[in-house]
């Protein structure tokens, strides 16, 4: 079954890094995964090398790059029933969500990522909690604009409450010290965390656009923390002051989980 999953979020939220480790976390969760085309395979391999050999994060996505990565995933589920899905994942620069009109004029040849999001079965919204908390009004504008666009696409001629697809809201980089005790495995605590990070306006705006049953909050980290050292980030600060990933410690947290929830 084909499932388009849209990834969106502001610039620097961690989208490209998230997609780079998805393959590993998918396998770690008992699924099989294979890239459906060469570009998707090269994307994961190139970034694998960067993360796991050089300890570096992928380069920032350029505004004219809107890439589509396609992976086939499968597993044998409960009662021996095989489940298989084709995941079509879109990665775009966060600027598309912050300033869409400007980018549309600047890059008329690029397929607007909004046009893809509206065709998705499920959406993953990645947010850096620190950034959101510091700039709630800016985030309100970009999240609210995207929800409005999605809502109009979901029910263009209806005054009824627009129902946008399932939405997994993932707080990224939760390996950082100030967040390291905030993640809970079942995600029950995340709704409280979300309310605090997002503030009333964004929180209510999300519930205004979506069926509450279709929204879930997750805490995740693409690099994770060292299991042996009481939840310390896999990022280490070198003597030069530069941040580097400690290669022996990369262990993603809740990267595949939101997608698994969207597929169920
Ligand atoms: N601590 C931590 N930092 C991260 C993580 N993922 C990304 N980052 C940082 O956030 C930056 C932006 O990530 P990127 O994936 O390029 O964001 P994008 O613009 O949404 O694609 C990276 O260069 C890293 O410095 C993570 O899991 N943990
Ligand atoms: Mg990116």
C-alpha cells in the first residue's frame, strides 16, 4: 500500500537528519526497509557516512532542493499478517514553510512542497522545542499558515471544520541536556510538554485544524543519547569548542515511532 508521508517544519528543525537515520531506526524496530530508487538509496548512504564516520550533521538543505525519497517497508505483524507500505517522504528547506510566497516567486520551477503535503496520508511536523519556545509568535504564523493551507485543501467548499490528515508532532533534538528526562516511552507526558513548549495559541490552533484523535506528540532525537551514561547526548564538545557527534553513541530515539503511528 502506498502511503505518502509529508515531513515539514521550520529551517533547522532537524528534518534532513531525521530522514537520514530513519532507515536504521526502522530496522531496529523490526521492519524491513529498502530504497525504491537510486536517489533515495544514495541519500541514506551519503548521510550515513557523514554521521557515522565523520560525526557530522548533513549540510543545510538549499531552498531549491525539494527532494522526494521513496522506501518500501514491510514486516510480519500480529497473527502472521504481512504488512507492507511504500513510504513517499518529502524533504524541503524550512524556508518554504516560513516564507512560501517569496520562495514561490524565487523558484517558480520547483514543485511547491505545500502541494505535496496536501496529498499526504500522514504528516510529521518536526519542531525544535527550544526554538519554538523562544519564538512562539513566529512559529504560530508558519504553523497556522500551513494548517490553513492543508485545511482548505482537505475541504475546499465546506464551512465545516476542516479535517487535515493524521499529524505526528515531533519535538526534535531531545538528547540535549535540558530535555533528557522529558521523553516518555508511551508519549503520555508529551501532550503536557507540548502545551508548555507551544503555548496556548499554537496548541489551540492545532486542535482547531485537526481532529484531536488524529494528533499525537512525540519526543525524538536523531542521534540519541549514550545508554551507558545516564542519558547524556551523543554530541560532544571538542577542545576547540566545536560540537561533534560521538560516533560510538548514535542511537536514534523515536524516529520511526511517529511514522509507525501514522501507518496504523
Ligand atoms: N542535539 C541534536 N542536534 C540535532 C539533531 N538533529 C539535528 N540537530 C542539529 O540541528 C541542525 C539542523 O538539522 P537539519 O536536519 O539540517 O534541519 P532541517 O533544516 O530541518 O533539515 C543540525 O546541523 C544539528 O546541528 C539531534 O537529534 N540532536
Ligand atoms: Mg534540511
